[in-house]
C-alpha cells in the first residue's frame, strides 16, 4: 500500500488587496476576535446597546459553518455577537474613520454596532464590503458590542473564506502566522514527538503571545499551548508527545488573542491506515444482499439504447441507455463509446448527491475508453417515479424506516445492473472494467465493487459518503442533526435509523471487495470527513492505495483528486 507525503503550509496575513474598479488596500491591525457567540433565536432585539451573550455557544468565523454544526437547511436565521475593545490611545487624532471589511459565507441581514445599525443585506461575493465606521460610533477603553443577524449559511465543502475585520489605516498591520509540518512516509510515524514549525512575522507591533489548540476530528481537545513572542519575526518548533495522538485526524489552530487578532489553521493525519472501527453491520449482511441480488435477477432488464446522433464527437458515439432495476424502477444513463472498432476498457460512473449526469457529461474525453454515467433512482433523469429532492428530508432519508424500502438498497442495485449492462456491451473488454465516483458516488463505487466481486478490476472512491455512518455524526454534527430530522419525518426511533443505515454502510461491505482501490481524502472536507473514508478503506483486503490532500475540502473530488483517479484507472486498466 502506498502512502502519500504530507507537507502542509498555511499562511494568514492581516492586510488585503481587493480588485474593484481599481485596486485598493485595506491594512492595519484587526480588532475583531475570530471567536464569536451564536444563537439560534432570531427574534432578539439587535438594537440593544448591550445584552448578555456569555451563555451562548461559541463559533469561530475562521472555521467552516459545517465543521461547527450549522447548515442552511436547518438554520434559517442565526444571530452572532462579540465584544471587542479599542484603546483610547489608538483612537486619538486618527484623522480617518475605521474600516470594517465584511464578507461572510452567508447573507448578512443586519449589522449593529453598539446598538446602531451600520449595514444590511450583504451577500458573499468576490471581495469584502468595506464599511466606514467613524470613531464616534466606538467606545474607547470600554466594551463594544457588534451583533449580526444572518441567513443562508453557505455550503463551503470545508474551506472557510469568511472575512470580518475592523482596522484603521494608521494602525500598523499586526502581522501573519505561518504553520508548517513535513511528514515523510516511514520516518514520521516512528517518532516519539509530533514536530511542526510556527512563524509569526510582524509588520509592526507584536502581540504578547500566540495560543495553540489541537482538536481531534471527534471534537476532543488534545493539547493547548501558549507561546511568548519577543522578536519581530519569531519562528519556533512545537513538539507534542506522540502518545497524545491516536491514529486519526487533528485540527491545529494557532491564533493571537488580543489586543488584535490573527488566526491560522491546518489539519494533519496521524497513521490513518491504522484507524479501526468495529463491525456494526446487520446480522447476516452478506446473505441479505445476496437475497437482494437474487430479487433483482428476477426482473427483466428491458434495456433500450438510443443513439444521440447530434451529441457525438469525432471519436465518440453517445447513447442514452434506459433499463429496469429493482422494484421495476426505470433507470437512465449515458454511454460514451469509441467509434473505432475493437474492445475497450470501460468505466462506470456513479453520481454524487444531487448530481445530474447529462448526455454531454463526458463528451470531451476522446481516449479509447467506454464511459457509462448512470443516474440512480431519485436523481435526474431517473427521478420520474421516486423524486424526494435534496432538502433536509430528501433522497438520503427516503423510506429510511425500513432497510428493505430504503432508497440506497435500490440505488446499489441500480449501479450493479448498470455494471452488468456495461460489461455485456459489444465493445467492452469485460476483463478491464472499473467503477468511479465521488462523495455519494464514492460510497456507491465502494458498494458496487463489494457487491460485484470479480466483475470489477478497479474502484476509485473520492471523498466517500455512506461509510461508517455510526461515527459520521460524531465527526460531522450536521449528519447527526439530519438523522434527527429523518426520525421526526418518518416517526421512528433513532435506533431504527441506525439499524437501517447498518445495511448500506459500505464500511461493513468493504471486506468483500476484490478490485484494486484508490481512495482520495481531503483533510478540510466537512461533508465526507477523512475518518469515514479510511474506516472503509482499512477493511479492504485487496490491493489498495490512498492519497491525502491536506489543504483541500470536499471539492477536491472535482479537481485534483478526479485527475489522480483517472491516472490510477489508466494504470490499472491499461489505456
């Protein structure tokens, strides 16, 4: 099994240059903390000059909403508030107003500063909105209160791009924080200590100290440290005892905590191939799925292939493929076939959540490979009978109160039947067939490989969902909140939800896989956290490899990880 070199560098700087009609700079020490207080009670009187926020839960604006358990489907309106101070010495004879730069991954309905509204209806965009704040709106050497009402917190995939900074042009920039660690394979894992370097580069006044927090992906605080700063450019090595870290993933946050504020963060992986999860599969799981496959085998394919003559390219023909799957549901996909004669390797593409494959999805690929993109039941264009949508109680919840009616039982069969159609196609070399998908598609690809046995030679799973569903909610609070919504909608107990999920959890099916497997995992991914992918990966007994993308979130599956997945398939299938 191959390991990937992890080399992580992250820099946060305190001055910005944004493009508008022309370029302008926003510089100075940031006076607003990263850590705020948050409330799900939207009808608060924001115009109050002061009210008690101490009992509210905390939220860090430098970390994605999802990581902290907030998402738009459930959180319609939220109130954020924080206190901050401005020294009177800083406020004397400023000559120019303060500047508040705002660009949050949400819609900001209102902003109140010390009880006075200063902005409203701000959307997330390419550059921050800069609000002029006269010094007479601030309380010097006293506690100031800034309050926001927000809605439509945006999906981020784990990459936070929030900006909320109060600065003054006459204040020297507070500097930057840089984190770096290098973990070469076969050396780092044998060390007693975890070492990484911190650089605080000052552009002016130095803070008194830096603080560091290390948090596991299960939200447990593993370590905290304080570091004094003396020189203007301060670099030092942090050494943490290796015994503090079980195999898993850890979030390192380094920050200044007043009188001005900067923050940097990164994720690290510690021996991910040693992550172990107990087998919580349903009793007789293999027999249950064998019975399901027999049920599908009794249903006639009723395959229809229609050549789409206006959508081909010089090297590929395009076919619309329709067939009947479990429960007599009609499924649609699009097949892209080389025009030249011969037999070719083939890839079955299975969809991400809400992804709609179209007749043009793979038209640009001119290589000698057949690609068949299938839409599972409930996803366009296979949603004519089952169409639950993708809201809070959507496709992932559909008939979750019974494993025999749960949508993923049928969806796995949709993929398996599509595989049989692809393998039996006249131009397919059935000895060189693979399955590939990301997110939900990553889970579908693992399930297909597990249920297909030796029919598949290679499996690419990019940031997979549908794995370790019992622990998923512990790592990703959003999933736990979604499950509660499923329970309410179907009026069933959480135990029933978990029991149903145990039948489709690909972690429990992974030992059945015989194909060669490539796993892509992004450390900042909040949709499909790295833990859940490795929970399945580590149970696979066939030849396998993984690659970790330390600075990326969920959308790496559509970019670098997708390219790497294709490279793996070319190597294994030989095209």
